[in-house]
C-alpha cells in the first residue's frame, strides 16, 4: 500500500544538488509536522542529484517515519519532479515547497484552510528577499504570462502551493508547467485558485538553479504552448456508469 494514503496532506519537495540544505529541511519539517493542522507527510523527489543529496535524504527518511523519497535516474527538471510527486501521492491534498527554504513549511497553515473551496491555493511572496535583478526578471515574466494566459495570477513562481489531489492529477503537464499552475487549473471546468501572502527568506545555503534563460526566456516561449493547449483542452462530466 502507498503510505501517502494514510495522510491528509503530502508535501512534495524537489531536490537537485541541495546537500547544504538537507539538514535544514529535516529540521524545518520535524518542527512543522507535529503541530500541522492536517496529518502530513513529506515526499522528497531527488531529481538526479550529482552530489550526495540522495544519500542524505535516505538517511533523513530513515530517521523520520513521515519522510519518504523518490529518486530519478537522471535530472529531469522541476516540472517533472512535481509531476512525479503528484503521480505518487494518494492523500486528498498535495503541496509543494522548494528545497532552498526561501519559504517556510509553517506557512502551509495559511493556505490549507482555503483548500476545501479552491482546487489550488498558492502563496504570494509579500516581501521578496531576492536580488533586484531577479525581481526585475520575475516582473517581466509575470506580466507577459498574465497577458498571454489571462489567469490574473501575480506570483506564479512562489514555491508554496496546496492542491486538491484530483485537480492536480488532471493538470496537463509539460516542461515548464510549474510556472502556469493557476492557468492550468483554470482549464478545468468549475475550478478556481486563491492567492495568499506568505513570507519569503533569502537563500542561505546552496546555489540557485535558475538563471536568465530558465527564468525569463524559456517561460515566454512556454506561454505560446499554453495558448495552444487552452484551445484544445477537453472537459467532460460522467452522467452514470456501471463500473
């Protein structure tokens, strides 16, 4: 039996060469889980790390009964890691947070109360602690994405989200899809999302995996893929069956 079915909420944590942050991740989740409002487990997705992140994750999972992991054979990217977590989760709710801990698990408590009414609840970094250049890139990318998708979302790059598992598993996944979760949720008939301000912290360990190309240029190209997909999305409702 998939052990995530025993929980109300599964937190997906993609990890790629984050050895300096594994101990901090373990400490943060050990602090959060006992007082969480839902019975919660953590599912680490090692995205083909070339350092010793996987070994450290395996040790952390061995010490903590609510920690679990998946390991890719090779690096597949952030969207693939999130998709793998969603594909393997069997709890009613699934969440996502980055391994750099620029957001905190404690702020899931700001999102979870709204998850019954919205298929996606996403954080918005109220006071970003990134460099001015990174904030400038994000503003440009977000403005273009809103113009192309009309999703109204203000901060799709915020790495703190909660989704209803059924809606999450119906999302059409593609490389770069993690930047379009509000727009992709809205493709589902009757679906909605909600934005909630969350705290943001500077990165204190490890190295960012994002640069000009994958923060700005690639997302602009992905907008056209989304526009193509939006016109071809299929929605249906089953009236009855005898399965």
